[in-house]
């Protein structure tokens, strides 16, 4: 279970948590791009998806089912909305955790109209009976509703109009092969470059009525961990700080002050990230240290360390996961102002997780 699934306090309060809070969902809606041409930062996915949609329009058919995978906050929900907009079709949104029984899915599918786009978020968390019903619906546009129990049970086939399923997952490896194979197009979203995030910050600022200079936009983008949702959240926090301290005018110095107040450092590390890194280096000599011991030392849950802090620290090359535990790299030591120990004379850690 991930921190977002059990709603840990750290996941709810960190300014660089990529999962949306309930209050942010409405705010993000005003900042989302409305068309593929406005969607920044994923040119390969945009070109491929644009070709799929254009070909479907030429044939007069619904597009193939689309699977979007990647870390949270990169634009999977936005792309689902864009697909519906580009095809001029209605959009219906649901999620895997909301579909725990085959009957739940049957009710949704039987209510679809022709050409409708069904967005199924966190599709890997759907129940197995519903998953098996979805196979038939995706392939034959039909669901079999079982009436009765035991030897007298009868399967009643219900035809459903052609539709496009857009599935989104943060854990593509948890999807069974038969389900993955039924998607005609699969897109893997990657983390964004700072230049792409800078353009997103500028566009979002314009929609929020904020004047942001290039230097401030670049500073926010640099600390956003390659994630548009985090960039927009930090922009709103900088806006709040500017309204209180400078009458709403955003400057580079003010942006840095706001981000320091929220404990987001120049590389995007927050309080938890630095606590984990400092614990490994200062308390455990650089490691290896087990994740449960590490979690206790920083006062967090093990799942929070594994799912919130570690992925970004590993991506930066500050720590490594090994069979014997977590190890700080020389870059991690230097980031917190410490000199890495000389391990040349000792046994080298096993670097293969």
C-alpha cells in the first residue's frame, strides 16, 4: 500500500508530494492544457497520440484503447481529457479502487454512449472479477451479466456501444498481461525537463493572473522535481508569499524566500528527503541501513520512506538501494555539506538491488 492509499500525514503536507490533494483538483482544472498542441514536455507521446486520434477521425471510428503509465503528476488525467476533447466525445471518469465488483463495472459500461471516453484512473487497483469483465468489453464491446447462482446461473450478454477506454497507472508492472495486451496504444510519460516546466509555470501564472519574470519561473521549475503538478503547487505558494510580502509582485528574491519558507531546496528536496539523507550519513555512517530502521530514525512510516522520499533521492543519485540496505553516495554526502568517507580500503557494497 502506497502512502497515497493510506493517506499518511507526510504525503498530505509535503509541498513536493506529486499526488493531488482534494482541494487541488478543482484548482488544477483551470491550469490544464485543453488540446494536444498546448501539452508541453512530452513531444514523443503527443506526436504518437495525435497520430492515433487523427487516424481514428479519418476512419470515422472510435480510437484504440489507450494506456497511460508513469509517476503521478505528469499529466495522465489531462491527456484523458484532451483525448475526449480532440474526438468531440463526452468523458466519464472513475477509478480502480471505486470498482470492487463486476456489477460496478457493468453499471458503468452499460450507461456509456457511442464514442464516449471512459477514463479509469489507477487501473491496476481494480478487482479481479471486474478486470475479467473488462477484457470482454474492450475486445467485443459486450458484457455478460450473470443472473442467479450455482447450476441455475445464467449469463445474459449485454451489447455496449463502441467506446474508448483510457487507463492510467503509476504501476504498470502490476497490470496483468492480458489487460495490457488489449490496449492499442501505450504511452509512458517521463519526468519533464526544467525548460518545459518553466514554460508551464509561465502559462499557469498567466491563467492565475500572476506576473512572473523568467528568472522566477526558472527558479520554480528547477525545484519542481520534473513534475508539472508540483510546479503549479509551488507557483501558488509563491503567489501567496508575494501577496503578503510584496503586494503580489513576484521577483527572484521573493521566489527564493517563499521556497525556503516551505523547505524546498534548490534541487527540490524537502524536509523529509533531507532528513533521510542526513540520517543515513550522520547516524549510520553512510549505510547500509535497513529501511525500517531508517524510518524509525526520522519518525516516519516505512511506506512513506519507500514511496515518497526514496524515489527522488535515487533518481538524483544521492542514495542507492542494495540487498543490505540503503547507502548514501558521494553526491549525497556532498549535498548536505559532508565529506564522503574513503571506502577504498574496505569492502565495497553490493550495488545490485
